[in-house]
C-alpha cells in the first residue's frame, strides 16, 4: 500500500508539472482527474471540473465524432489521437489535439480513459490559411487562358490547370499516372531547361525563357515559360509558373521577316 501511494504521488507530481493538458474520464465523459494545466486552460478550479462532463467544452456538432474515437478503443488497440474544437468560458473557439488511452482491469473490462492534450490553434490557423491560399490560387489558375503548372524538385508535375490539357493534348488520367515537365520540351532544349531550373531553385530570377514544347502526339510549338521557386517553411520544395503559347507571335515575326 505504501509503494502504491508513493507511485501515485510520483505520478501526480509528474503530471502537475507538465504543460500538456492531462485528464482521466469515465466512459460517459465524466472527469475523474485533471492536472493544473487543464484547470488553467479552461479557467476553472479542480473542484468545478472533477465530476463534471468534459463534453460541455466541445461544440455540439463535434461531440458524437469525439465520442466515436475513444469508444472505438479495445484491449488490442487501446490508444487513439484526434483533433477537435473546444469552446472556452469566454466563448473563444480553439483547436486541440488529444491522445486517449483506454484503461482496462485484469478481466479486460474498460473502466476509464486517460488523455493528454495540447493546443494546436496557431498551427491550425496557419494550415487553414494555407489551404485558403491554395484554393484561391487554383481558382485563379483555372481562369487563366494559358497553362499554369507546379512541379517538384525533379520536375514531376504536381498541379496543372485545365488549359494545360488543351495545349499539350494530355488527359487528367495521364497526369494522375505521372508526368514530367521536361518530357513536354523537345530533347535539344531539355539540358537548358534543367540548368534554368537549377538557377531558379537557387533563388535566381531568370525571367521569360523560350523553348519548343512537345505535345503528347509529338507535334511541337513555341512557348515562353516563366517560373519561380515554391518555398514552404524556408525550404524550397518545387517550382510554379505559367506557359504562354508563342505560336501566333512567332508566326507574325516570321511574316515580318519575309516582308
């Protein structure tokens, strides 16, 4: 008994010093233990929280989803991690990530859960802002009359707008199977294109570059390409740019030269 009390005291001291939110709760969501960080986060005393139900902090539409996560735990699969929103006492809505661990007795009967949570509001806001930015980019790209593309460091295409299929003759199925941007340039221009890619990825601005593009059927046409590096978290991860069909202007220049 003394050893058990000492172990429990050590456990309580450990969790009280942790910045993470730690709690234990019964299968219906009734809290049986909370640490100091949990109390501070929700601005409530331990007396107010013990015996209360933590679902009071979760928006109504998300409650069933949260319950389904920890209700799915078994002896063979006792832990799960998930994210959800919470509502603080002042009405502020924030995001948390929790890891629940189901606790079973010696007969394999569930008696409560232990959970560790952290606030992820800032990272979630950044994630949502990035998604909104990408959605705006894609909506704008679909409105452009020229080809818009994104590619990784190897030149493998990760995004193209609808006009790209019209200009190059490829299908969405071809794109999903994998296409490399350099395969759409005639062989004699590829070394120059690869060298320009290296310059762009190193941070150099090279402006418009002229190449001869190659369609899926092997036919060719002149293009002007302008691209820039894609940088996420200060790390270069690819390029994005636009491709202008230069055919009409090229033909016009040739007609002028003939005249």
